[in-house]
C-alpha cells in the first residue's frame, strides 16, 4: 500500500492526516483539485449594458423588466454600480441608490419614508452558470466595505409572492433582517423589506 498525507482545511497549521490506501484501491482513486474561480468586482461600464440588460430581463419576475432607456435612467440615479467577473467573463451586476432620487419604485419610496439615510440595493443578479461561485457574496462584500461608516444600513427587498426562497435564505445568511412587508404592483407581488446594519 501507499500513504498519502493531506492537510485538512480546518486543521490547525502544521497538522496532517495520514491515510493508508491499499494497492487494490489505487486504480480507483485519483487525486483531484477543485479550482476556485477568480471573482473580480469592478465598476459598471457603458459596454456592460447589453449583457446586464439581457441578464436583468432573464431574471423576471425576481427583477422587473427593463429596456435600454430605463436601464440608463436607473444607472444615472445609482450611487454605485458594480459588475462581477468570473475568470474575466461577465457574471453579474448590481447597483445601489442613496436617498433623494426621483425614483418611483414603491420599495425605494418605502425605505425613504422609514430611514433618514440608507443605501438601497435596487437590483442584483448573477448569471445562472455562475451561481454558487461566490459572485453574490463578492458583490455584497464590496458594497458593505464601501458603505460601512458612511450610511447606517444597506436595504433591499426579496419577493414573498412569487416566493424566492433561495434569495431569502441567502440574505438571512448575510445578516439581513426583515423590517417590513408590503404588496406592490397593484397586489401582484408581496415583498419582504430587508435591512443590514453597516
């Protein structure tokens, strides 16, 4: 037989585990390395609009549909707009707004009535083949780092009707708490209004 020494991810520094492998098992065992993709967060650029627009509209009903004119209008109100890339490829985007914008979103208006100062995540979405690679967490990490000490809370909403359980679990895991609920779109949707203290 042979002995492989491996260093477990949670072990203390310098600790190894020796595993005895019989010769008869060697043919069935092949050491593999799971590569973690590189996630880069950068500023949203003009050239990102086509990819962002296509991804946005593929994400309905979690996001409302936009045309290019509407997207450009929202971007003009954004305090920050970000793109995530995985291995150099467009993987997702988000943008946020501060108070005082002439934005008719029912959820933005709700937060404006509740908080004197905040940053509102108007939308965030990730390419389907890039989910579970840390893209969403990278975008949120960038936002929380950028706005910590600048505003008291980061706010957003997640659909309850139609229900988006994945997003609800994701935001709960980041530390967001529900601060309200409301029906929007004439009752077509119900949302959970969330806030994360910064």
